[in-house]
C-alpha cells in the first residue's frame, strides 16, 4: 500500500529558503576572498570552479527538504528539537567555513573548522535517522561532498607548508 503525504509547500519553501539563504549569503560574503584561492596551489582532484555553485545549490536544497521532513514529523518534541538544533548548528558552522577559508585564508583554522562540520553532519544524520530515514539519506551527498572538501582544504594547507 502506497502512502500519499500532503506536502505543505509553504513550510517546504521556508525550510529550503533558510538553507539556500544561508548558502547564498555565505557565498556572497566570501566572494571577494576567492581571488586568494584562485592563486593558491591546488591538489590533484581539484574540480573546476563552475562545479561548486551547482553542487552546493543541490546540497542546500536537499538540506532544506530533509529539515522539512524532520519539522513535519510526528516525532516526540525533544528528539525533533534536538535534530533541528544539530541541523541549525551545522548550518551555522557551514556558513562560516567559506569566510574562514576564502576571506581570511586561514587554512589551518579552516581545516579544523571543516572537521568540526564533518562531525556535526554525522551527528545530524544520526539524529535525523532516528526520526525519518529519508531525511537522513538525503544528507549523504552532503556528507560525501564535505568529506571531499575536507580533502581539498587539508591538501591546500599541506601544499602551502611544503
């Protein structure tokens, strides 16, 4: 038997708007610091620059859909509040990473910061999984991409110090 869910498009739009808005604002703030990155020595497997906004837009939409699924769930309030709090904290940490990396060129701090982000993403996925497995699985591309971004961040740090 297939279950049909009514989608609350207003709530879905707000959830997606929050995540996309955080990403867009962070990107806007860090835009002028990207010159430093353009001049940095890059590691192997560095993707073309045009790929980043496409991937991040998709990931922020997935974050929004995922948070919507948690928000509308019938889960107990404490579990839902915890999951959404972890989501909000990781979104905040995500917001500051490009600023630290691009604007400040603080590659060591950015490396530590992105490891913090990775831990928070894993915690978010675990807390989401307890409430809605689909919401958790929607975060897997984000986890994989941030793992790749961690490689790039640490590799750039190591290339600078060689």
